[in-house]
C-alpha cells in the first residue's frame, strides 16, 4: 500500500511539473502552440461559449469520476472477503434504484440546456455585414466576396522555401482570406470535387464543404490578427496540406484590401483560378 501511494505521489508530481512547464503554451491565439493543453484562445463570441461549455462539462465529469472512484474505494475496503467473511444476500434496494435513475436524468437535463443554447447560437446565422464564399478543392481553398465585387482567388499552402520568418509550417498560405474586425461574417461553403470541411478553431467554426450543396456558418472576430485552420474532412492524399488562413484587419485596412483585390484578382484579367492553382500544385 505504501509503495502504491509513493508511486501515485510521484505521478502527481510529474503531471504538475509538466503542466507548470507548459503553462505559457496552454493555448495559442490563432494557431497551435508547442505542448499545448486545452483549446486555442477564443477570438469570437461563439468560441467564448464553446470554451465555457467545455469547462462546465469538465467540472461535471470530474465530479462524477471522483464519486465513482470514492464508491470503488469504499467497496474495496468495506466489502472485501476479509471484512465480510459472510457475504450479504441483498438483491435490491428501491431507494438506490430510484436514485440512480433520476439523478443521471437530472444531470443530463442540466447539461442539455446550455448545450441547446450553444447549438442555437452556432446554427442561427445573424444578419451579416460581409459574405465570403469558400470553395474546397483538391487541395486548396478558393475565396470570393459576392458583396464586394467580381473577384476570386486561390489560397495555397506555402512551401518550405517560401515561408517568411514567423509564418507557421503547414499553415501559412500565399493569399489569406481577409475580413474586418468586429463585423459579422457569413461564410458559405461548397466543394468543387469531394467533401472538404472549413474549420478555424479560434473562431469555433467547422462546416462541411459538399459538392453541389451550399452550407453556411458565421463568426465575428473581436481581435485583429491571423487565425489558422485546416480542412477537417479527409479529402485525398494532400488533405494534410490544405490550410486555412483568415487575416482579421481594421475596417479601413479591409476597404483598402478590397480595392487592391479587385485589380489583382479580377476574373476577366486572369486565367481561371482553378487552372492556375492546378498548375502550381503540379509544379511541386
């Protein structure tokens, strides 16, 4: 018993030391951090609610696990062969049976209320200030801005020699999706070939991009910066190399970017974006 206690104490010390050492990287803003524990930092109201609900469930699960552990210890100590040489012949207990039926139902109802509120918040798209169409293709994303002009561009992952200092590996792209801060952005998704999935952890969004179908989600980024995500639906051999980069800027900077993008990505001044992207992929 003493040896077991010593081992458990040592394990607890190791866990505490690991968590303490990793504390600065518990959660990254817009991208994963080395040795990260927990979810990425929130940048939207939806993600704020997701983190709250996650922590809320963690407390409940921890309490249930501790209760079950206490019951196991009591059973091992009080109802072993040495303590009870003559075993009990109890077949049922009405009170206990009622309790273990009603209490779990109450716990699930306690969980269901905030769960449904969060689902409603995620699925009910509010009036949007901006709409962005994201089209998943093997293996890159194309973005268009129906509210801001007739232009579309492709967003491909940067290769090793193309990344600048500070740009994350496997996440940085050549053309980022740009949106204004503190504006409600409606994202509509579709797929050009197979099923993809548009996911940005710091925004708390994940929506499938399905060929022949339009899905929608939304976010309101409350902080400027670059937020990364990835395709989250297995879509072929280069699925792992299909990042998403969303650059949140001020409203003035966004307006300036739109004017520049209209010239840079104008549909009638460039070959079809899919052909250009396909050529770039083949050149790799």
